[in-house]
C-alpha cells in the first residue's frame, strides 16, 4: 500500500496493552497514522464487555473511549477458535492464560487430538468511532495448534499457534504483522478510512 490517509495523523487505540500498541503502531505508522494509547489521550476506561460477539465488544470499548477523548478511536476484540474443541470465537482467549503457563490449559485439552484435527484460527474485529461514523472490520489467520510451545517472540497463544510451519512466536515481528489476524484487520481499517477520506 503506497497511499496514505491524509485526513488524520493520529488515532487512539482503546487499550493500554503495550504488545497491541506496538503491533498497531508498526502496521499503521508507515501508512501515515500515529497510534496512541487511551492513557496518552487522557482516558483510562475499562468498560464491561457484555456484548455477544467480538464486534459488539469492540464497539463498546471504542464508544466508551471516544466519549472521554473526542478523537478518532479504534478498539479490538479477538480470540482463538479451535475446531476440535468446538471453539466459538473467544472461548480460548489469551486473557485467561496465566503468565508462565500461557498455553497450558489449551495444550492439556489438545494432547489427544491428532494433528489433522488441530485446525484453529485467530479472529479479530476492530471497531472504529469518530463521532460521525462508526463501523467494524475483521481479520482472520488460519492455522493449527501445536503440541508444545515454541519461540520467544510472542504473547498469548502465539507460541502454540502454527501458521506456515512455524508458530507465531517463532516469526519476526514483521512476519507476524503480515500474517496475523490483527494485522489483517488493521489493514482493512486503513482501507476503510482511506475510502472515507476520498
């Protein structure tokens, strides 16, 4: 993508998660969008995510932060869907993983599942709110679940999510950004904003 969004140069990401902020900045900054945290914008809210799906939860967060900062805001909601375990989006969310044992619960449940039935996908929905417009976009990364954690460049379930023969945690940040569910959704967000600005 060579064109850049020109009607704005700063957007608030409705999170204070350093990993997500870094990832979003690496993807959107080359496209002309500076990403700041909600804290940097003067907000620090954590609304109850009581929606029934990713899109509803992302909108809840984006609207709540927008009401405090009155700047263009985007928020994400995402999760891991595991085919063999009947995983609805969000069933195996990284937020339930304890530090140091991030993948333990899921690996324990997957030990007896044969490789050909270990399909999984990371899914992400991003909601955008600017006071005049609101919309959602989504991204998906198809892969499978490994039998053990591999790699150090990841968080959440990256060390056991395999895509193209490697776990997400074995990839460089650039490779991960190109393939990840959040990366796909952020690029879709950029495309929608570019159309909006025409």
